[in-house]
C-alpha cells in the first residue's frame, strides 16, 4: 500500500490570477512562514523586468491574510480526476479554449481543492500540466504504456529542472497503519507532484461527469443523472410548480 500525501489549504474566498508584479505584496502576505529574505527575493524576481516573468499570470488567494477563513487538510485521493476534468472541459488536447477561460476553469479547481500555503502556481506551467494530464490519461486509457512512460519521463525531466532551481524534495517513508500493515507514505512537496502520483497509484476509476440542471455545478456519478443532489431535484420541481401556477 502506498499513501500519497499533500497538505492543502482551501481558502474560502477562493483564488485569483494576476500579474506577478501586481501581486508581490499579496504573495508575501500569503506566505507568512517563509523567511523574510526568501519572500523579498521572490518579490524581487516578480518585480524584475525580466521578460519571462512579464506576461505570466500567477495564482494568489483572493484574501491572502493568515487569518482569512480556510481549511487545512490532506488532499483527497482521486483529485487527479477533477484535474483531468478541467483538461477535458478546456479542450486542451485538441482546440484549447482562450487562456482567460482556461484560467477561469483552473480557478474553480483551486477554489475547490486549494493549494499549499505560498505555493506559486504559474499559469503557463499549469496549462502545460493540463495537457500532460490529458495525454497521460489517454495513453493509459489506450493501454499505451510506451507513451505513458515517455510522458512520465518528460514531466520528470522538467521536474528535475525545477528541482535544481528551487530545491524541492520528495519525501518517502514508512508507516504502520491501523491494520498493522506497513505502508509507504509519499509526501509531495507540490500540488502537481501530488496529482501525478495520485494518478499513477489510482485504480483508474473515472466516474462520468454531468452538469446539474438546477444549480449548473459539475458533479460525478457512475450513471446519467440530471441533478447533483436531492435538494436540487426538489428545488427544480418546486420551480416547475411555480411556473405552472403562474401560467394558469
Ligand atoms: Zn445542483
């Protein structure tokens, strides 16, 4: 048994994308535990006129303050499915939606699942992750293990480039679970690693997605269903009654 761990922070007010130079103060406020030096260095990078940072969008919580309402918890298993859904919805593999629409979809994903305190999500990198997720899923779906392996190798390659720059490390250790069985625990240091390992260790159960006819939220179910919850079903029925009443 292998357990993949990544602690996320879900900010109630959600997240927003912005240009790094406009967000430097928010980024520092979001990450109170980081040493002042690191925060300053990072803000310096974002404020620098270097071209590669100029047109980037990065993610920050709408309210970055340490006292904002939030839930800190381990990321749930099978979160990769939700991420794959974003890839599907944005047509990333074929004819991608415009960037602002992709950002809006990612924003919903982050609002639901959160991201670790102070972890920088760069839009161009996350757009790339969406494509990788899409391709990984298709390769596994087709049983094309050579392609799957190739994709993992290239994402690994990029990760190592990232590692050398930011010195993130993957932590793995053992634990004894409640059934007295030894588990391997992989502690991820960033959200993309978590999604990747979550996918690789998943059983591949991909439930179907539907859009609720009442609240228009997306939800998962194993067979066709019109409403996400009994509440929405009741409300929709109630609204139909109201309309009928008016028509009389
Ligand atoms: Zn609903």
